[in-house]
C-alpha cells in the first residue's frame, strides 16, 4: 500500500472544524411560553457548557466525517501493488521466433505463455493506462497501439505464430524505445526466451523489463541435410545436434520420394555436440528426401527436414577473349568443377549454350549477349550502350565499399597488390559496387541482376595487351600481380559461387530457410507456377515491365517451380527450419542490453504495477454523502408525508 500524493493528507485538519461545529452552543430563538418550570434544567445545562456544549452521539456528524475522510484519501491516491507494469504506457516487445514454439509452459508453448502474460499486463494497467504490442522476428510489426481493448488484443495475438527464423530484436526495440520516450510514465517490456540478437546499445531512458519464458533446453534437431553427388556416387549427408545437457536417444527415419529408405537408433551426445551420418543412395535423377527424428522433445518444428537432388549436369563456362589462350581465366573455373571452353571474339551474333559467359575485353555495340547465360565482364571496352566505359585509368587501388558483406568478406588483398590499368565505367542502376578505386571512386567490381540473369564486372584486365602502355611488338602480358596471390582464386571462387547458378538463381536442389523470399525470373514465360509443400499451386506473374516475380516460403517442405508455356524444365528446392540459434532453446535469465538509463542488462524481475484506489473511495464518499443528505432531510420528508395524509383525509371528509 502506498500514496501517490501524500500531501493531500493535510486535509485531515479539516476534521477539526467539522467537529467544532457540533461542540459550539446552539443559538435558540426566544419564544413566549406559559411556564419556565419545564425549561429550568435546559437553562442550567446551557449555562454550565457555555459557549461549548458536550459532544453527543450524532449520526450526521459521523457521516460527515466519513465523507470528508473518503474525499481526503481519494485525493491522496492510495494504491496497492499487483502483477502488471508500473507505467501508464506499456510498450511490449513480443518475440515470435521459432524457439517460442517450444512446448515447456503450463499454457502450452512459450508463445502461449507470452499471450497470457500480455493479457494479465492489460488487465493490470491503471485506469488511464494503454498497451502497445510490437511483434519481433523477421523485422518489427506493430500489432496494437495505445489500446485498452482486450478483444482487439486477443485477436491480434491469435494472428501471431512462432515461425520467424530471424530472432533479431534490434528493430523492434528501437521502435519501442522511440515510443516510450514520448510518454512521461512509460515502460518497455520484452517477452522472450532470450535466444535473440540485441543491439549494442539502446537509446532508452525509461525502465526496461524482461519477462523470461520457458524452463527447458531439451531439444534435438536436424542441423544439416544434403544430397551430395561426386565420382563415388550419390550420398545423403545428415547432421544431428543435441542441445540438452543430457544424452538423448532418438530414432532417425529417412524416406526417399515417400518410400522408407533407412532408420537408425542414435545416442546423441549432450551440450550442442553434433554427429553426422552418410547414407549411399542408388536413386537416379531428381528425387526428394525427408528425414525426421522420432521421439519427443519440446520443439518438434526442427525434427524434420527435406532435401532434393539437383539433376543439373556439370556447369559450362565459355570464355570469349581476344587472347589465344587465357589460362588465368580458365584455371579458376576448372578448379570449381566447371566445363570450360574458350572462343575468339565472334564476327557476328554470339550464340552460346553455356551457363556462364566470360567476356574478356570485348562487348558488342548493343545490349548484353548470351541469351539467358550469366555474365562475367572483364575490362569492358568503350562502345557498348548498356555498360558505358569512358576510358582507361592507371594504377587503381581497390577498396571495399561494404555494401555486400557476404561477398566482400571473401575479398582480401596483399599490400603489394598492383594493377597496370582498369576501365573506367559507370555502374548501371541495377548493380551494387563491391570494390572501387581509392583515389578516383571509379567502380572496379560490381554485381547485379538484369533481365533475370546475374552479371558481374571486373574493371581490371588480368592478361592481354595494355591500353595505357604501347608494347613493341604488341603482345599479351600479365597486367596485375593479383593472379599470383592467394587472394585471386578466392576472388574467382566467390564470383563463381555468385554466377554459376541455374535458372531462378540456382534454386534447383537448394535448401532455403522458411520465411525466405525467392526471386523467380519469368525467362520466356508469362507466368510461373509454384507448387507448395501441401500441394497447393500458385500462379505468379510479374508486374508490368518486370522480368521477375517474388514468393515467400512460409512452410517447410519441397517446392516445385514450372514455367508455363516454356521449354525450361521444372525444378524443385526445399525450405527447412534449420536455424541453430533457434534450436538452442535454453532460456536466458537476463538480456545483455545496455540502455542510456545506465542498465547493463534488462531485469527479469516479476512485473509489479500500481492499482489505484481513489475511484472506489470517491464512490464510497458519494454514497455516504447521499445517506447524510437523506438523514438530514428525514424530518422534512416525514412532515411532508404527514401533511399529505392530512390533506387527503380533509378532502375525503
């Protein structure tokens, strides 16, 4: 129990004047009477107590004192503590990542426990309090803003599913902090199991509470499933991880195209240790594999996984170069297993059946050649209307731009790196620059997608006749020491990973993550047919002027893509819930988050709020005031009733 405005208790001093009014001698009117004998005792009492009189029992006085007490204590705003938030405005961040589907709560899943906690939080708000709910996972989404509507809250929470494979709370916490800073009495509440990614710091001066959910780490998961093809044949690679602190016995069952293939009872070591198994498969062509763990753990979502065999044959690379033989371009692609051929610069239209076309210091005057083949452009010359080269620069110094970290992290260069020259080009609007010249800002390496195919441009020639230095006699020479450094095969392997893909960005046989969005090129078709894991078929068409369409993978399983009216063969790929950070469901007792309020970690203390009592006190005071008024006017009511009865009798008589 406490008081929000204790100075209001100074009003208790008003009780004294009220009592004093009942102690003062009453002034009576003088009225002539026939005898004073009956009034002698009254006169003696008045003289003995003048100017005061003895305080007698008086119901009116008691009621008036109670009314005043109720009013004073209502103004003092007493409160009691109860489960809930101490703030008037509560901004709740709800984790909807996959680990929240763990079934280790009395309500069911951790997400169910979070729903129940939010309902209790809403019920425990002050009378003028509001609740805002932000869903975190795969970004941030405001479910409700400044509400007290329990029905709307229930409907919004029922739409939330624990399927997000991204548990980054940074965006949601930043949004919550901005909302909290706009309110004087506000608090941020995070409902999660702690298996999340947090910002390094948070600009928040309001209180931050963490409600930890879950109490078990008993989970085993399929952490990898892949069909591998090599000279030895086709093999299925399976990896399992036990995240519990004790050994677990689970049965691994494998099916190929819906037919039982293998089963094994496995003892999984504890504490995140992984075990792997290889299964030879004699099936040919395109087939699908399902692996599942039988037995029980608290997160069944990661106990199943799918894989499909990629029927694609050896990928083909064709190099078009004015040099008779450019082994510096051939060798890197041969090392990644591609079939490499080299052709001279064509005299007419270029026709190719290659998956990747490498154009070394040559481009036609109009457009990009090669049909549907992906392109690697090496030092493109002046004269093309799509890739606009403006001239040659000498001795460029490459630096990373930081725009595509997943690719740039594989690019490293020695201090003595030297390039003789590079072609100065303007990156097209659909390209992302990865390397640029430190002195001029000229793009040296960019990648992008145009017309449903991938294109990369390396502005520095590797081997050939230099443009900036005339040689006598003209001859091909090495134009950079990059080709002798360990970074060169890494650079080319990175470009090969990006460029050596089949239709639809190399989706055939790939395993993606549930929740990913895929880009599907239309190729020579007007629409694409996507078959979902449950057999539902969706027909996807591109917007006007677009050559691609997009789809979000909301379910785990095998997907199929077919181009309507095209001779392009159909392909299959999978989406799985293989996310190690989500499969490790051990709940965290605190959140390691620093705020501007000086908190080093979000507390996991029980939520305690204030339940103010001034409204019921005010209601009691009004009821007492009504009772006092009725009592004070009781005689008047009786006289009025008596007069009415006399009038009625007179009229009837």
